[in-house]
């Protein structure tokens, strides 16, 4: 199994440009998450999904949109990129299994907005 | 609001020099405390989940323990390959259907040969 994969690995955008980050998992997990990681700060949740066709806001959702049309894919979109969105983005997934489950992370996408 | 504080921010050890990393937390009803390892340029890699005070888990040179207010990651006789950033995260009752994790900012461990 490949686990959680993310594309692209790196991207540079100009302010105002748009892009989509793709996350895919082959573990048949119900839950999927998008986090951002900034220096000196912990991972922060942007959006999440509890199943195909459902999405919800996390801690820092402004400026981002998501979609989960297929169970194995979770897309993160930036409609009009801003320098404050320069960060490393991680996707994670977990299985719906009781009150506590483990999140497994992808390798990350490093995004720079100029 | 759930909070996680990790200390120290950075730690340098000589190979074989044992030490501990600290994770202090406040959470409304702990559902689980998680330890991850993160190598430079990589995603977090799951290490342990602890559920209740008094619980301990071990994996090779690592041992995680949990009290009602903090968790420790003990590293015994570390090797250079143990160098990484170690992340602590908690899930509380308030995370609800999101099952959201609250992360600390991590401890960057460097083990010198």
C-alpha cells in the first residue's frame, strides 16, 4: 500500500493565483484531514471530511475550500493565494474505529506564495 | 480549548546519552495522546497512542508514559538515526465528530555520534 500520497510536492504561486492540492489514500479510511504546518507552531487543522461527499471547517479554514467527491481523494483549493498561505500542507486519514483512531499523514506539499 | 506544550524546543544529545522529552497538556476529557516522529521534509510518522494515566508503551529505544497532566517520551541510549522532531498531540471530548488533534510545536532532537 502507498498509504497517503500528496501532489504536488512543491509549488510556487504568485499572489492571487489559484491552485489545487490533491491527497489520495488507499487504506479505505473514512476520515480525511488537511493541516498546515508553520515554523514554531503546531499542525493546525484547515478542513476535514468524515466521509465521501461531506466536508467541514477546522481551526483555520479562511481562504481555503475542499471537496471529497470520492472516498479515496480529498482536494484542497486556494482560490486567490496570499503570502500568508505560504506553508507546508499535510493531508492525513484515519479509519472510523471506535472513540479513538490514529491519523496517518502524507509526505506534505511545500507551498510558497510570492 | 485543548492545549499542548512541548519542552524543550530543541535537545542535543551524545550517542548513548539517555533523556526525556516532555509534553504538557490541558484537555477537556482526554480521548487519546499521540506521539509522532517527523524527519526533515517528511510527514509525521505515528509512534504511540496513550489513552489513560499510568499507561506506558515501548518501541525499540523509545518509551512513552502518561500522567493526568503530561506525557514523557524517554529515549534510552539514542543513536544518530533517532534525530528528528518529535510531535505530541491530544484529542479531547470537545473534538466531537471532527476527531481533531491539537498538536504541540515539537521537540527537535539531535543525536551526535
